[in-house]
């Protein structure tokens, strides 16, 4: 096996920003992974790029991860230190027996912020960056960029089609082809020809300097899906009883579900305004990435506007994909259900105006519909919120990880994944060991832990699943949707 060699051009192609991370990544991989194949090395680099916080303590990959994470400014910069409160605001924990200590510590730190009003921790919670994944935090007149997260407006979208579910088996090749044509996967994925959508005409793209510089790339990524845990999949929808809110007759249907966010647009907004927030409010080490911007500050209002644009952009990405699928199926969906997570909303809690951050949490206000996925083999659920004040009108956004990506890749074998897929009769296109079902908590346990928060009104069982994987490096031949896969 030849010595591993990685170029800066290859790193930029999969979405790595310019220096200082590129030379560091090249050095780390060529020194410590020299016996890996180029394909294996690039998969590792994609995983680090998708979730750098999960590699912050990795013996070899931490050097790359730290270059991808926003840094606090040096001592003396900004407006001075901000102390945490001695006692944090109360927050309820759902499914506490299955939540790791790292997520709890992060939530306790967030609860001590001077701007915190209330909080909650969802049963799929795990350690994140700033606010834990599955963390919900209500603040007064303040928005925390890393309380929202890097992938702003990460979103679920479901189309329900009145198609015989047997078609998924009998016409599998058709559904596989359409799934492959509907979207691109990968951190750097871009289309050669971009679809038209009104979101790209938003005046903020031409008025805010940061957004102006992101407009071209955002347009090229419109309708793409990213990497990590993002997916597009066909499966079987089961509705046992007709629900007045969902308004779909009881029965079985073909469902198409997508999970992705605001791509490079959201990541750049998150990192830019996190740096600004840190420069204005220097917090203790355990909370330094929870720095906030007030809504009275120009930077706070800028972030709010940019965040909402990123949310609209994420929604547009899903709609572009679902419109392609509906056109190829020759059917209009009977119903579409969609919801953000990784977002902040202005809401009323206990009679007070607050900003509610849901980082990896689903809005679950009274009769609000949402989608909570499981894994590539575990079922997902269409839910209807109960409007629980105890969870600040929130629920989990999925099953939640029980293994980090590093742990998953070290402990799960390709044979085990293959056997699990066969057991559940799931066809996987792309995907990797870091997203194997074994890396996730039991979705049934998670749902049991939040029975007081949502009612289940439908079930989705995956059958054909598309995720980012090695095959997305290939260039698609010119055809009915001429595009180049960016990774």
C-alpha cells in the first residue's frame, strides 16, 4: 500500500475552509493515517468536518477539530468577564436514566447564565457544543448562536403519498434511482445548475455583507442534503386512527422523509456570530460557547435576521427535493409534515416574553405536528404536541446518540451493519459505520420517556435510505438533472 497523500484541493472539495485547518489536516492524516486508503482517510475527514466537537478530545484528530471550532478571544478582548449565577434556573429532565453526564453538565452550565429563564432536557440528549444536543433554553431578550447550533434550521420534512406500499419492493430500482437523483449529499456538495426559488431573492442577501458573500454558494447548494446524520428515505407510513389534526385516513402509505439543514450558509452564520458574542461576553470556561447577543444590540438583531433566513433556506432545500420526488412519482402528496430544530423562537413562557432555543429539539406546542426519526433501521414517528410547559413545548428530535462517531467507527463492523440492514429489510445507499443503528439509543425507550409531551399519530418505517457515503464522490453523468456530487 502506497503512502497516503492528501492535497489541499481535495480538502477544499469536501468543504474544508482555507488555512489554518487545511495544512493541519494534511499533516495529521499523512502522519497518523499513512496506512489507510485515500477513501478511508477522506471518510474520517468528512466525519470530523461534520461534527468537530465529537473529536475535540480525540488523541489524533483533536488538532483538526480545534481548527474547525470557533475560538474564544484572548484575555482582555471584548467587554470583560461575565459571571454565572450561583444557582441555575430549574430545568426538567426527561429520560434521565439514558442521558450522559456530559449533556447534564452542559445543561447545568446553561441554566446558570444570567439571561436564562427556564430550561428542559429531552430524552435523546447527548453532549454537544455550547448547549447540549436535546437542550431547550428560554432566555430573556438574548439569543445564543451556539444555543441554536451550527446547522441552523436543521429540519425534518415528510410527504405522504397514496401509493401501494408493495411498490417499494416491486419497483425498488425506480425508487432507488429517484432517491439518487433528488438531492446531493456531502459537506461540499453543489449543483452545476441551481433551481429557482424565492428564498434566494431575499433582500438580506444583498444588504448584509456576510450574507452577500455566501449567496452564490448557497444557491449552488439549494436542494442538497449535507453529510453526517442527514438523510433522504422512502418507507412505509402506518396510521392506525384518523387524527383530526393530521387529517389523513387510517391506512398504509408510501412516505418520503428528508432530514437536513441550512448547509454552508447556516454554518458560516453560526460561527461568525458566535465569535462576535464571545468577543462581547467572556464567560467561564465551562460556558464560554454560550455567549449571547441581546436583541437590543445591532449584532443581536443581525443574527436574528440571518438565523431566520437560514431557516427559510433550509425549508426551501426540503421543498425543492420533495417537489422533484412528487414530479417523478406523478403524485401530489396527500399531506406534508415538517418542523425545524436547531432554531430559536420568540414565545411566551409563564406569561413572560422569552426566546426559546431548541438545539436538537422538536417544537411540541398544543396540536403542533412534528416528525421524530429513529435510525436507518428503527421507525420514526409523526407526533402531535401536547403543549407541555414542563418541556417548554418541546420534544426530542430523534433517538439521540449513545456512541460518539469515533466510538461507533471503532466498535461497529461492516458485517454487523450489513446483517442489521438485512434483518430489517432496509436498502442503504451510502451511509457509514458512524451512523449505524447501534450508535443510537432505542427510539421506543425515548418515545416512552416523552409520552407526556407528544401523542403519536403515525409511524414511519424506513425501507430505502440514502445518506452521505463513499459513492457520493463519483461524478454523476450528464442526464435529466445534470449535477456533480461535491464529495
